[in-house]
């Protein structure tokens, strides 16, 4: 395909965060952009409307009339979708989201690709903000809303070829015609592999299958590139050991190149000192919680240092970093009960989030409201691990599995067993029938000094509004 002849681009499945951001980026670059999705509603519908992108509700062959020059297909779409069939019949070129990013944005930049099972969005946002606060104005794309930018993407002022493009590298597949991970398209020059664990049980059979894709990613980094490796993760060390580029490690344990000491958690975040090869580098006070965010900061520091950002500017970036929406975000405080929202769904993320909250806030009781929604968390592959993670809370409330029919019956998480395991570990636990039932239970029983963490990677039937509303009604 001659990229120079592309003028009209249609995005099928435009309302995901990454697809909507790509549509906005293409519009900013002067392309005529249209889109479609079966779920067109705020906030993505408002985001796209503000950018004057024509979005159609539902999929249909008519959405590709007149025929665009290119169709970008979201990875949720498959054969049988009317727009996919129309594009194939009409020989309209198809691209996946990551291939479009590579074609239209990454080839002219120096990609900084952040990968790992956990922490990608926050670390990507930290690096982008570190560059921006140092006056670099980077291009970036993250899988959430970076609070410092109030956006999921940014296209820097004319920087010229070779300027950094900081991008979150997802190991999930790309499209129905490209089952490889998105990050294999991103032309990594500088990269982070923060941690590698088993996830995405719907497309990977085991941890070795996940590791294979990360090894392929590492093998794409040129000799003149750079890789920051999370040394606290055995999986990350394993997949990176045969890389050809310069590598530096980061972590809290052992003796990494980039380390942290004197970590002190408090209600405002955490204080810590960063070391480089055993010597003091900077001290920072960061408004985020948990050892996992210290690791994210170490990864960002390693990359920023490699990009030539002075130590003082790195410290300023960390201390002014405002986080990412939905990552331990305070949603309400009513009569001494605080309600936080977090994106955690993998057992490791759940465990680290709950540990961070307990260490920083020392609540009277810690409530975990957990929705098994992701493809992995709805499966029993982590039946024991999720019980262990959630048992760090005093009280646990669960809704029914999200769309259980999408998971074979023999593979589904057993919520009854999960509740029993939690009670055996000393936690109070309930499997409740709905978000409304959870809001009623927590709203009736939460006491001043309690802290509630709602954990889900989706909308959770509006519980983020329903629970605070129930607490306010009680206070009246």
C-alpha cells in the first residue's frame, strides 16, 4: 500500500481507549477519519465528538460507503463482521491498530516501548511526563488518561525525525488476521521489560508461551538500543538475558543498576532515594503509593537518564507526576469512609494494591470490592492466587462473573470456593448478586476509618457512582 495515497481512514471498533486515541492522532495529522462501534457512549463518544470524528453506532456495510482508503480493525472484531466482510470483498486494505501506529507514527520517531505484565500504563506516563517537564514535548500513547496531560496521547510540536515516541507495549494480540502481540509492531529502540508473569489465559496456554513473545520483542531491539529490565521479576530477567543491546536493571531487592532505599510510605504517597550502581542519584517524594510504583519510577528514571534528561529534571518529573486515571484514584470520602478505584485484576496487582493501601493509610478495616472481569480473572487458573491476594483485605465483596458464557464451564472461577477460601483465611467475604447489592452491603456496614478499594478493568455496572451515593444517602 502506498501510504502517501491514503486520505480517508475508517476505524472499526473505534471506542476502545487505544483505537479512539489513534483516531484522534490520525485526525490531528490531517487524515479524514470515520469510525464505528457497537458501544458508542461516554466518555469515548464525547472524546471523539470533540475531535469532530464521525462515529456510527453499530457495524454495517454502509459505514464503508464511500469506500475509505484504509480500514483499521480492532482486535475484538472477527470474520462475519459486516465491515470486515465489506472490506475484504472490496479489496480495501486492512491494518491492525499497532500496524497503523507503526506505519503512520513510529517509523519517523525513536520508539520508547514500555512492556510488562503490570505497570505499563503508569511507567509510560511517567516517562512521557518526565520528558515533557524537562521541556522535550514528546509524542506518547498510553492505555489510560495520564492526569498531567489530561489525555491518553500527545503529539509533540515539530521535533524532527528521531524524536522520542513513548508508547505502551501490550502483549495482547493485534487483530483477527494478526494474532501476534501488539508490541512486536512498535520498532523498539529504547524499551522496558518490567515484569513477566502468566496472563491473558484466553490466548496464551502457559507462562512459556508468554515468555516466547517477550523474547521475540527483546530480539527486535537493535545493538545501539537500550533495555531496562525489572530485576525483581525472574520472568523479566529470563526473557532479556540474550538481548543484544545495552541493558540496565532496576528493582528494590538485590543489587540492581537502579535501586531504591529508605522507602517510606505515608498518606501522601511515598519518599525514597534512588541509587545508580550503588551510588546516590536523587531523592524523591512521589504522590503515588506502593513498592510497585517505586519500581515504575526506577524504570522511568533508567530510560530518562539514557535519553539525557538531567537528574534534577528527573526528580522534578517524578515529584510532579499526577498519576493515571483509574489507578488508585480517590472517588469519594463520606463520613470518614474513603472509596478508591483501581484497575487491578491480576492477583499480583491486587496483592500489591491492597498491601500499598494498608501500609500508607492504615485503615480501621480494608474492603476489597473485586470484579472478576478480564479474560484471565474469570478463569480458575488463579483460583488459589486470587484468594491469597484478596485475603489482605478484612472484607471482600464480589459480584457475579462478568459474561460467564464466554468462558468454558470447566475453566470458570468458582466464586463459592473463593468466598469459602477467603473466610478460611480470616476475611469476611460475600458473593453478592449485583453492583447494587454490593453498594447496599458496603453502604450499610462500612464504618468511619474504613477504606474501600473497588478493583475492576471495566465499568462494573456503575458501582463507582452507586457506592458513594449509597454512603451519602446513609449520612443524610
